[in-house]
């Protein structure tokens, strides 16, 4: 049987198509390999807001080489954050009352109307927020912000007309159970140390310790019926609170009997609103407040005493004692 013959032009076109197909087949793996290699080295996202801004190079000398890490501040550097003095009074507008803040009423979040996946995402978000704004945030700030110092003391005491109120803390003292700070603070000029750990207590001692501030204790000894010192140890951990209760005999031995009722161990009732209102932004840091006879905050500071802060406290105490006398 005779086979059909292909004309020369048609044969040439078929050969060109077949050669191009073969070339594509041979070059296809190379192109795929190139694409996958480009994808593997591509950045995570193309969103501009997630990019770290690249600063302008500022070489210090011809021999120095510029890197991005040279201009990016080290998170361990204590000079990243500079605490500023309080620009306005802190505290509550309403005067405190004994019996307030005994406990925190927790409102259960309603997840109705959500799918199972949406509910899980919301619960996960709540857990992340809770963990991120408590223990781990506090210790991060201790490292980053000059040992947790969030604000400097006001150089002068706030005017009585403008000052705001110190809240009521409910807890146990070395003398009795179920006591309120308002009953102790009313009618007296009070230097109040607030802390939640030995770290915070040591920081408060840089302001009010006998060895560090002998002048303050001299004022306390000269006017015992006008000025006093009160300690508020916020310990919401049940185990640590139990340990403190177990060793109360040691605390009693280190304080005069008349001061047993001025040492509070507060286990609950300290809400986030209270912390934000009076500046207790870091639960591991020590704070010192100067409270007048009407439970108004006239002076406050955080962290370790720096500069003239201790002298500012002593001047404020002396002025309030003079006014009360």
C-alpha cells in the first residue's frame, strides 16, 4: 500500500513544532526549579506596615561598616524609655469607703451566636491578653524600663484642691483579719509603700528605709500622732499568701506592736481599673504614695529612688505635717 508523501513546506513546519515542544520539555524543569527557588527566598509578606524601616546610613568613620543593628536600639538598653514626672494628680474622684474592693466581680463572657471555631479564637485571644498583661509583661518591663520605673515623682506635692483619692484596700493585717486601709489612713498623714514582691519591697525601701532615709524616720518619730508609714503587700498568689501568713511571727518581731495594724496583706480586690488609676502599672515593682488626712494622693513615685526624689518626699511629708499641726 502506498504511503502518502508530505510536501517539503509541510514537513518543515512539523519539524519546527516538534523541535519547539522538545525544547520546552527539556527547559520546563529548569523553569520550575527557578520559580520554586524564587518563592523560597521571597519575604513573608508584602505589606509595607510589617517592614522594619531602614534608616539612613550614618557611618562614623571611613573604616566603620554600617549595619541595620547599629541604629536599632537594643531592647535590653535601659535608656530606651525615659520616665517623666507626673504631670497631673492620680487617683479616684470619689473618696474611698471602708468595705470597698473586697473582691472582684468577674463577668462571664458570652460566646453565644458564634461558631465553634470563632468561639475558640475568642477564648484564645482572651488567654493571650490575660497572659500578656500580667506576669510576663511585668518582667519584660523590669528589664526594659530602668528596673520597672514607669514615672518619676512629682517635684512638689499636688495642691489639696486638685489632688485625687487613694482607693480602699481590703486585707489582713498583722493585728487582725479583714481590715481596710481607709480606716487606717483617715485623719493621718501617711507614707504608703505598695509592692507585690521582695523586688518591689526593696525598691520601696530606697525611699523609706531606715538606712537610706533616716530623715524620714526622724519625722515619723517626732510626730507619731500626725504621720505614719503603712505597707500594702498585694499578694494574689494563694501559695505565697499562705507562706506570708505562716511567717507572720517574724514580721511581728521586726515591727513595734503599734505598727502591726499598718501592715496589710491584700489577696484580692485589686482590679485593673485600680492599678491604672493610681499608676500601679507593673505588679512586680515598688510604689510609694504620700497620702494626706483626707486620703488624697499628694505625691507618688515608682521603682528605685533617683535624683532628688527622696528629698522631694521628705519635703512633702514635712509640709503636710506642718499643715496638720
